[in-house]
């Protein structure tokens, strides 16, 4: 058990809809990362937050947004969903913002857009 | 740009065979290198890491050496077990100008070990 909790585990929704994925980081970790895993794109870095502030941005679409709250949990919002957004979304946390700190991953949220 | 390339899978081995999973990278600056493992239905777990050239990371019988001259970080294990069956990801860690950080992952290599 990594200590990172993601909810929900599965999400099925229709095109055009909006969903929110939630992540609670490991106790004591200040950084939260979001990744998208799909068969064709592999693991893609989306965004990183450190202690409530955005710190690094990857291939995150404009339809997607995220935030980290004062209690350090994070939410990833996906809107105007398309079939191609179907993927496994992982949250990971680390103790600090350093690029060489190990990441601790949750078990992911599987999103299916129909 | 920055990228990681792994050998394609799936790799199928018999128990007690020697394992090598190749990983090469392209990066600016001085990245850290990682191997993560993903068991079915789970998130990724850190297997080992190396933070500078010639460092050797090791864990659970797996090891990998950071080779700057060949830009490689190949994963090896002398004798695999059925329980090693999983997907293995090579990754490089980069600093960001705004003091953040991110990992760039390879596409993953599925390993299947048969008894």
C-alpha cells in the first residue's frame, strides 16, 4: 500500500460530460502529480502541484484542470470529455518538489467515456 | 527533446533465467534515472534509482547502472521468479525552471515469467 488514495476507482460517463477525480497524497507528502496512462500514449505527465501551487506542467489539455487544496488533497477536473480521454489516471505524491524524489503512486482511476 | 526508449515487450522467460530490459534516454542537463514496476491492477512502485553517472541502483535482486557515455540504464536480474511478472518502466527525472519536477516514462516492458 503506497498510502496514496484515489477515488473513484472506476468512472463511466458520456462524451461532453465533466468529471472530477480525487487524490489524497501519502501522509507528509507535499507534492502531487497527475499522470494519464493509455495504450497508445503510455504514461503521460499532466501536472504537478507543490504545497498548493502549480510547479510543473506537461501535456495537459486546456479542457483539463487541477488544483491542490490546503489539506493537500488534489482534484483533476476533466470537461467536454471525448472518447480519446478514456484512460487510467494516476495520482502520485512525493515528499518534496525535487525532480529526483521517488514518487508514490495510487492505484488509479479508470475513466471510460462512451 | 527529453525521452526514454525501452525495449519492446512482452518478454517471456523461464523461472531462474537472466533478465535484461534495455533502456536508453535523451535528456538535457543531468537527469536522475529510475525503474518503476507495475503489478496488475496496481499503481507504479519505485524499484530502484540512480542520481548520477556510474551510480548503481539495486533492490530485490534487480540492478541498473547509470551510463552517461551510452545514455543507458539497463535493468538486470540474475534469476527471475514468477512473482517478478509485471510491467517495468524506465523513467528520467528532470528539474523544471519553476522549481518543480517531473518524471518522463518509457512505454513500459511487460515481463512474464513461466514456472
